[in-house]
């Protein structure tokens, strides 16, 4: 897990123990929250480069690469993490890149429902590019989107949502995370509120339209949005990537 027991306890309180809200008389009970994707990387990449989902609902990830980029799975035999390619020099003619790609899973299209997603990250300031994409589904300028990224300015964790035909809404954490230590970052969209948590603490929130709906036909991608540019690739260490619906 790569984090202290105190931090882990705080994270699990936020993730696993949502508040119980009693429905009004005559109304239906709200759907229970369920983890729809979880990747611990503890088994590394097996079965033709596929990374197993541990939630029982998500799809396996496929390692995709360009220019001989590789994702390494380091750690012990039972507790691994993913290490992504280093950032390229400005004038490099060959730039190894790699990311992990899932599928277009309907469970990852929350619409207007409550949705949480997060990961444990470890990186240094020198590994942060213009926008280091940790995980995302969708593209803001063509379809709706949810995303977790690390911004270049002060390496703050950023949660991003966009509805179809709307401008992206971003919330930035009040603290940076590029200190070469493990930090758990969680994004939560609940009603008209978008919140970013760092190590179990609310580190920033903004108001969004309650009607903002996220639904697209694109796959889940971890470690980068595509291979079109170097600047948005993630270059640090990554562990415990997950998404939770409801």
C-alpha cells in the first residue's frame, strides 16, 4: 500500500464508509456505493501484458507504448507499484512513452451520479510536466470527461470534470504532492460539488452544475491521455488506482 497506517485509515474512512442517508417516506433508497475499478498492480503485468482488476467489475488494463516505452512493476512479490517512463529531454528525437488502457466501461460513465476516483502517487518536482495525467476517461474538448492530474505549477493535485459541450471545471489542492513521498489523492463529484482530497483531507472544492453529466465512449487511461504529446504523460510512481460509483 506504500502509506502509513494513519493515512490509510483516513483514506478508507472516506472511501469505504460513506454517510448513511435515510430516504424520505415513500421514496426509494439510494443505490449503494460500489467500487467499479481497482488496480493494485501487485501481480504486475501478466497474460500478454494485462494488469488485473481487483474490484470484480472492471476490465483488465493493457500496457500500450511508443518508442519502446515501458511500464515497470517494482516492489516486493506481493506489493508492487507501477513506474512510468522518465520525461524526455526537450530536444530528444526519440521519446519512450507508455500508458495503461482499459475499456469503455459503462460503470465508469457516472452521468450525474456521485462518483469518486483516486490513486496513490509518488513523484518529484522534476518529474512533473505541464499536466501530468494520472487517470482519465473522456476528452474535454470533444466529449465529457473526468480526470485526475498533477499540475506543473506547484505540483498540486487537480480534479477535472467536463460535460458535453461545457468548459472543464478544475479544483486544485491547496498543497503540492511532488515531494518524493507517497500521497493518496481522491476526487469526488457529489451533486453540485467537486472536491479534491489529499491523504484523506479535503484540500479544495468548487461548485459545479448539478446537471453536469459525464458519459462518453472512450476508454479509461492511466498514465497519459494519448501519445500525441509528451507534456501530459505521467512520469512518477503509481499505486492503488480505483473508481467508485454511488
